[in-house]
């Protein structure tokens, strides 16, 4: 039951893009085409899950026992940067086709604040399920990371679909490009507000 | 380039929010009120000035291959300094801005200025560029915060002048996107004359 609550809340109610505002830059940057949006979502999903597991373990077994919580920011960003680099090298060797598909998006992910944001949230925030609030355990952290990145993918792909249609419409000159995209996201965020109160 | 121009460029010509469109996450998330926007802007300004200066000093000795990781560690160090200072002296502000203080590390404005400006200019020029861009960012965040606070809670910097609840949506997520979108239209109309 807890897992279902985490999944629904991370995908719909607290959607990472539309209500937590994490990872907006790549969201606006690569959502012009449906295919690139799908590629980016896949890469982000992969890295968020991996980074959350590694940073969770690092925090629990290295930083907390030695009282080094204040190093979280530096340690996590280094882990993420190294991880992205490693994923790139491994993918290149094992699955060149996937590497080709994700190619240009991988290096960009280091500076995607969704990755660092989720990693920090998981180790610092107390979550409430039903009555008691507590920190996530490793299993819940992994489910939370996967669900959050699915929410990222969902919002990204929906928005890319809308944006492909927008490109064919005649919008006033000063609205062209980002402004009209932001107003569209605003209406999407309003729709997602409808999910609040489910869990 | 005159020293003054370095600073004023950050306001209009290189405005990080409306022209360069960088650092969107804190821009949208922390501008629920004018005060929050201002505080977030100043926090970023602090990191931006120090990291610009440090990077312009170390740039000549950093090997090209590892320059991005080195810059990120430098930025992360200053962000940690800021976190510790804020926890000690401004705990309430640190609480409100929450996650978005550590996330200054991945704010593309800071790394962007390191790459585009600080690594090939003198320390003084880099500091001035940091001040200009940082103030431009602060200004945009404060303006967005003011608009959202007026519409969403009928007050400005906490001073309530419209009785009642205001339009709640403007304090929540949709309002952030909408206000930024329309302000960008306005900026395009005025600054780019189109």
C-alpha cells in the first residue's frame, strides 16, 4: 500500500516538473520534438534511479556515521557527475544503439537539477504515509526515484506532443517560442492540480 | 568594455531570466512572494560573485580536460559555505527556500558565467560580471515575486493592501509558469521592440 501511495503521489500529485519545478531547463530545451523528449526522459529516468541508490548508500554508510552531512551537496554532485560519465562509457561499450539514441542528452544530465534534487530530497525530507512520517528506506527510495522520473517522462512527453501542435499555429510575434510554451505548461499544471487530494 | 557596462549588461542585454533563459527552476519555485524572490536572488548573487572570482583565478592552471568537474566542485564549495552561513544566521530564510539553496550548484547561470566569462577575464572583471548578472537575476525574481504576490495574496513585500484571499492559483505552480510567460511577452515587446 505504501508503495502505491508513493507512486501515485510522485507521478501525479507532486509531479516533479509541474509542481516541484525541478529539471525545467531541459524540459523547455528539448521538448520541441516528441522523439528527443522521449530520449531525454529515458536518460533522466535511468540516471535519477541510479544516482538515488548510490547517494542514499553513500549518505547512510559514509556521511552519517562520520557526521559529515554538511558535505552532502559537494559529495552528491561529484557522485552524479562521475556516474553520468560512467554510464556514458558503459553504454558506449555495451549498447551502442542506446548510446546513440541518448547520446547528446547524457552529458547534459549532470546539470539537471532534478537528479540532485531527488537525491537530496530522499535523504533529507520526511515523508508521510497514512499517519506516521518517517525517512524513506532503500526500497522506498528506489520506488520514489523511479516514480518521480516516470512523472518527469509523462509531463515531458505530454508537453512535447502539445508543443509539436503549437509549432504549426500562428501565434502573435512576441508570444513566439518560450512565452507561449510557458503559458501552455501553466494550463497543464492547472490540470495536474486536479490530482491533489488523491493521497 | 567599461566597468560600469559590465554591471548594467546583466540587467537588460544579458538578463539571465528573460534573455538567456537560465536558472528557470529557482525562478519558478521560489517566487511565491516578492521577499522570497529577493532572498533567492541574493543567495545566487553571493555564490555567483565568489565562484566567478575563484574560477578566474584558477582557470589558467586547470587542465582543459577536467575543467567542468573542477568548476562544479568550486561552485559546490561556495554553496556549502552559503548553506552553513544561512543555517547559522538566517535559519528562517533557509527553511523557506529549502531545497533550492543546495540546488544553486546546478543553476546553469553560475556554471554558464564560469564557462562564458570568468575563465578568460581578470578577477575584477569577473567579479563585476557576477554582480551584474546576479543583480539582473535578483531583479527578475523580485519582479516575478511582486506580480505573483499581488495577484495571489493581495500584498506586496508582506504589506497587505487588497483585503481577501487573492487568486490562490498564482501562489501555486500554474501561476508561476503563467506570470513568467506573460512577463517574457512584455519583455520581448519592450526590450526587443517586436
